[in-house]
């Protein structure tokens, strides 16, 4: 499986929530993403999350986990995930998985354009 497809699949699976839990998950994420002290604390948790991604990327590409490509992918994946969550919280009828899917596809398309319109 392509590296980006593997990351996308794993991150979407990791964030899957049973349908009956979605209202509670929305409330939890609103609280986590909307309370400054919790946002600050989340930064510490995100560091570990990003490192898991960086370690995986490094293993797949035979790189040092602290290398720029591995660390960058950790940040990119976190950014895609957080953007999807923010959109999901703003759009009550949206699907988190679909928003993450769109985020990964958008990132792939935007990075491949190399600045071309």
C-alpha cells in the first residue's frame, strides 16, 4: 500500500467512533479544541501521536525518525486530522471519516501541484 494511503487508512480507523458515541465524541472534541488550557495540554499528547507517525514513516522509508521527512509527515497528518475535526464540529451532518479522506486527498493534490494553479 502506498505510504499516504496507509497513513490515511490508519488515521481514519484510529478516529472511528461507533454511531451511538458520536454525540459524546462531538461534545468531547468541542471541549478539547475550544478550551485554551485543554488545547495547550493536547499539544503534549499530539507530540506522542506525531512521533508514532514519524516512526512509521521512517520505518517505511528507511529514515531516521527524527529526520525532516518523517517529522514533517507527523505534522501534516496531525494538521489534516485537526482540520477535519474542526470542520466536523462546524458541520453537524458531516462524516469525520469523509472529511479526513478529503483532507488527505486535498493534501496529496496540493503537494503534487508544485505551486501551479
